């Protein structure tokens, strides 16, 4: 029996050893296969060519890896031209080193600028607190009951029924309860008669219709009358009412005026070409609508005077000139990038010094606005040079406007009437449309609301082509979108406000809504009033699309949305296009219409044709960035095709099954290759596409 036990034990050990060896063999074979797979994976994915050139580890992120994004250098997965020889690789490596040095220098400058903005913000807050304390003390002395402002008093009926009344805090307001109302429709006839020295001159009347979703809005703005246009006509138009067909391009006398004005501006010899390029090529394309209304070089004179007196403004303009020169001429190399960054750094340095001195606030405001707005007119969409985002600059603008109290300021115009300062008009333009880029409430929404209710102009119609009242309503729509995003309003309240704002947009319709050519049929000259009427119509339709998109369940395939997009496509026929046209002044409505267009609608084809007619002007500035954003947005939402696995070098050459038009007007519609599978379209907002790609665009 012992012998049998020992034999069984040895047999068990032998079987265990055999099993262990088999397990070890299987484990080793699995490790070998894993190592082989890892090596094969590494061979197939070796990172971007920029990281390979720098001999750095690449995380292979798309559209750019993390290392290239942090260093602000171009990330290339497709084999570049400079990879062909060792000499070209060496030259490219030196270029990347220089760009990294510029990035580090700019980061230090950004930090310094941020400290300056922070100090200005702190000073503004302290100043605001001081004024608030004085107001509280004054009110406490005049009123027997304690409290701040009128917020402790009961609201009146007018306040409760005004959808965006002045008692609402910005951002946000308390949702309004309308109760249960039966559907109704009421026609209200309004009459007005004009007297001069008690003598009746004219009598006007209009009929407004209130309908269904809520009670009548007691503070609703009444429709305008033809007599209300006297102010704009006297201040901004000539007796003839016409401007040249090409008001700011190629006029010999205007060119001589520019030359004589900027000849006295002190500038170093090596920067003189940049100053000449800014005056000859950039200055005349910045404010095209304003040039049409003013019929001359009034704004150009003011810009040139600022170039001479404002160092930060001067360096900002030279940096913009270098960007435009690089974009339009295809000039590349370290020198042009160095000029861009050198003047950008000098502009910020001068600005920081002025902020530290806490003087010349008007000059600081002008320079900061130039840093925001001028960059919207130049620069390629794929610009990789480091810069401070526009909304960070605008924080300083907000503080300066509050410090200077510009929202209530008025200055005399040439005919003796009072108009807002130009810097406040430009600020309003950036604030209202910029808020839609961020999905936030405009900084001065209260001011726009007060001006809308009182019928006060901000000079937007003459500056950028859209009637002030439509711009004020875009501000209100942005407020409503912000409330919706924060979850502070329910679906019923959203629908009520959408209905109210829709009625307000109807009130801005002219007495004769028919559009006509802005060119005079007799002289062929441009008629500024007709041009701004047509542009306002485009903005009004885009505002309605933006408003309807806030309704829960809204979709671009709905018939109502498609009809609005088609209406914009029809209205564009009355806006001049081409290099001397005004498409670059319609970036925001084109973005809104494009984002809610379907693949088969004619708008996309019309947009592609107008882009092609603009030539090189369509490739840079806000228009180029808008077209890039729409192209990417359409690619994601128009059912692209997911290709089978392939190497990284081949991915950029993929062709997607999409109806995105190219600049020649053709459409991409390749047949679906075998083996590919369709993926569902992504339900994303165009703002999400911007955020995904790190695009901090101001599309105005």
C-alpha cells in the first residue's frame, strides 16, 4: 500500500508539472503574440510628422495632437513636402524651434496682459461699489423704508406683462406666469399726427395684430413711421442720397487723402511697408457699410489720427497688416511671423503700460476694440500663431465702457444732432453678436432694452448695415437662449417669449417690405438707404431662425425653418456680391442660415457661388472662418460615411458622402464603396463644433 501511495503521488506531481508547463507555454505564446501585435501597432501608427521630426512622443490626437496644440505649431499627419530630404527636415526643425520661442514669449505677454486686465477689473469693481454705496446712502436718506432700488416694491401690471421689462436682472429674469387665456386675435389701430407751431402737417396710421399665445404686451414697441427716418437721413446721408458704386476702393482723391494723412505718421523704415499696406489694402475693407453712408474718408481719418497718437493702436494695425500680407500674398517664413508677433507683443505691452498708468482710457478702449475687430477682417482660419481670445479682450472693454459711462454718452454729429460715440457703437456690435458666439447674455443687455423701448439709436444701422431695433431684439433672443441653457425657464415660458419676440420682429418691418436693387436705375450709383434696408431684411430673417431654434423640439428639417432659409437665399439676390460686394458684412446671418439649412436646399449652392465670386476675400477673415465652420458642421450632421480601418497617412484624403458645396459650386456625392457602413448623423450645435476644434471665433 505505501508503494501504491507513493506511485500515485509521483503521478500527480508529474501531471501537475505537465499542466504547469503547458500553462507556461500558453502564457509565453500569448505574450509573444501581444508583443508582436504591439510592434505591428507601433509600426502602423507612428504619430504626426511634427512630433517625429522633434523626436517626441505623440498621442496621435485629431485634428491635432496635444504636443502640437500646446506649442501652437502645425500638426501634420499627411506626409508633408519638407519630409522629402534631410536638409529640408533640418530647416523645418529650425522653423519649429523659432515658433516655439515665439509661443513662449507670447505666453509671458499674455500673462502680463491678464494681470493688467485683472487690475482694471478690480479697479472697476471698486469704483462700482463706491457708486453703489453712494446711491444706497442717498436712497436711504430720501426714503423712510430701507431697501436697495425698487426691487422690494411690488411690480406693477405693466412690469408683470412686459416680457423683457427693465425689472429683470441680467443675465436671467423671473419666469412670468400668464395664467390661462383663450386664443384670441386683436387688431390695434394707432394714429399719429405731426404739428409745427400748432399747424397740422401730416397724419399717419398703422394697424398691429396681437395673437394667441399670451396677453398683449403693454410695452410693445409700435411700428415705425416714414417720418421717423429723418434723424438718420440728416445725420448720415447726403442731399442726393447716393454714394459711389465702389465707395472705398480705387478712388483717386481718397487715395491721395490717405497718402497725405499717413505720410506724417512716425514709423521706422523697416515698418514703413507694413504701414503702407495697412493704409492701401486693409483700411478700406474694415468698415464698408460706414463708408457707403459717410461717402468719404471720415472714419479713415479717425483711424489714421489714432495711428499717430495711440502707440498700442499703431502696433495693432501693423500686426494686422502683416497678417493680411501673409494671407493674401502667400508669403511664408520666419520673418513675416516675426513681424506679426513683434507688433502684437508691442501692442499688448503698450496697452499694459497705459492700464498701469490708469490714464487715457479712450485710447485704451480704441486699441482694445481694434485688437478684437480688426482681426475679424484678416487672418486665415488655420492661423497657428498664439493670440489672446477676443472675449478676454472684451472683458477689459466692458470695464472701460462702465468706467467712461459710454452707454449714456452722446456726442454731436455734423448736423448738430447727438449720436452715441463710435466706440460705443462698435462695442454694441461686438457685444450683441459676440454673445451668440458664446451662448451668453450680452454685457449691456439692459442698455439695449432701454434703448429699444425708448426708440434710441446706437448707430448700428450706419456702422454694420442692420437696423438698431433688429439688433436689440437679437440681444433679447440671446438673453432667452442663456436662460434656456441655464434651465431657468420652462418650455411654456420659452414659447411665450418666442411668440412675444416674434411679434416684436414683425414691428420692425418697413411700410413697404418689398426689396429692390441698391443701385440707382438712372445713375448706377449705390443707394445707402436701400442697401441697409435689404441687409436688415436678411438679418431679420436670420434673427427669426435663431429665435425659432429655441422652441423645444425645433429641427432644421421643419417646413417653417426651410422656408426661412429659402427666404434668406432669395433676399441675397438684392445684396451686391463679388470683391466689392457686401457678403463680408453678412457673416452672422449666413452662419445662422447655413447652420439650419438642409443638404438639398438651394442656400448652400448660392453661398458657394457667392464665395467663389469674392475670390481671395472669401479665404480669410470672419467669412473664411464662417465657411470653415459650416463645412465642418455639415460634415458631421449630413450623414458622413465611416471608412474601414486604414493608416493615419490616408485618413486626411478620405472623401465624405456629403452635400457640402465647394467653392466652384460642385457637390461631393461619391458612390458608397463596398464594405463601408453608414453612421447616424450627429445632433450637435454649431457652437459645439467650435468648442470641439478650439475655434474662438467672433463671426461678425
